[in-house]
C-alpha cells in the first residue's frame, strides 16, 4: 500500500472524528475516533447497526453537525458549514418541492443564491437535466415521476450547483425490494456516467457491497471503526451469487460477532 503522503488527494477525509449530542440526560457520544478517506469518483458506504452514528457522520460531512473533536476536510478544506460543493440526498427524495416542476426544483438553489442571470440559470438547469436523462419531463411535477426519476432529479439539483460530492442517507430504505433494486441500478449507472464522489449510508449489507467501491464498518453505539473493505470488483452481475453471499456473511460477522473479527480479517 502507498504511504499516506503518496496517496492522491482525498475528496472527503475525516481525521479522528468524534461527534456528540447534548441531551436532557447529558452529553451523548454518537461517534468516536473515526477516520476514513474517499478519493475522486469513489463510493464509500458507511455500514453498521442502528445507533452507530452513520447518519451523524453524514450530517457532519454536510456541515450540519460540528465535531466534538477531529477534523473533516473536503478537497483539503476544513468543513465548518454546509456548502454548494456537497449535496445531501435524503430518504425517498422528499426534498423535491411538490408544488414546483422538475425544472423549478432543479433551478431552485441557483435562484436562492441570486448571483446568476435568468438565462444562465435556465441554461445550467437544462444541461443538468439532460445529463440525467430528464429533459422530456422537466416541466412535470414530482408526483408524476417514478422513484428513479425523482432520484435523478435530486442528483440533477446537485449537478446544477457544481456539486460533485453526493451524500445519500438511506435513500432506498422505505422502498419495496423491486423498486430498491431498480434505483440501485440507476444510481450506479449515473455514478459511472457522471463520476461523482459518493458517501452513502445504509443498513443493508448487500446494498452496501453493490453500491460501494469501499465499505467502512462501524461498531454499535458509539460508532467506532471496525475496518474498511474494498468492494470495487463487485457489481450488478454478482446479485444472488455465491461470491456476494460469502462476502455478505463475512461482513455480517465483522459487524455482529466480535469474537470472529480477527479470523475473518485474515481472510478478507
């Protein structure tokens, strides 16, 4: 493995990240001493049991949650607030405003900033919608779109702001199995075509293996790093395969059977 100083610059990097919440009962530590890096065009999936701090890490990378200690950097700059270089895609893509058309939803962040002429906003919006294949429905309303179209509209809104870092928080969790598989496929197609960098949160081991080029496994509360795994050589052709099932079992044991971790790590 290359020495740290020889690695290419990280797009996203957390360095000994610890996150805490203030509650009525006192300070609760959600994440402790978590470090990882995501390179250009990589898809890193945070995977772990409920309460391990996956969503808290994503919120912190987005700039919504200040670290108790440690540092988060995006392209070498410390994250201290939300920014247009990062776009969060939430569960079920409910951030699309139902009273606005697809075009109006995608152009909305540009209008809020108010720095561009109307003609340039229109040009950039239509270009982003063409990239994700939604030019034919740009004047439709969200309720008329399929789940895949809503996903693409949410990604187009990221692209229009020049964001090339997507943060996705369990976007498929509430969907049925067939729809979930379809949207996973569409996301992978877009990632390969557009080359964005992705930080993805899920509870599903199989989904993590299929979506991610890397997995970062977290322990139960408070979330601590168990290990990171490369899964770049897994793809849609592995769905239902013995190879994927074998890795899925190994990841499950890493997450839920501490006594088995040492033995499994020697064979991963």
